[in-house]
C-alpha cells in the first residue's frame, strides 16, 4: 500500500522483505527495490521499546512488462 512505490517498498522492507518487486497500478511497470531493516540507536521517547528498527530501501530500476 502507499501512494508512491517507495512508500510501499518501505512498508514491505519493515516487514522483513529484501527483494521487492512492485507492479504499478494501471500500467505495465514493475519497480524493483532492495530493502533491509536496520537497528537505530535509541533517540526516541521513553514509551517506545529499546530496539527501534528502521526500513531502508534502494531503487534498483524499473522493468516494463509486455
């Protein structure tokens, strides 16, 4: 979900996916990302947990379906 492909890739990466391929709705484009979750140092409010994970994605390219 998400308006942009990157936003959807971040959500998928946060759930543990590393090789992310997203088909753009209404077109024949497939956006390809690599993703990971990294643990960041605690700089958050006290009510949050000790381990804070942040997703990171990098766009590899766009593929066109035929």
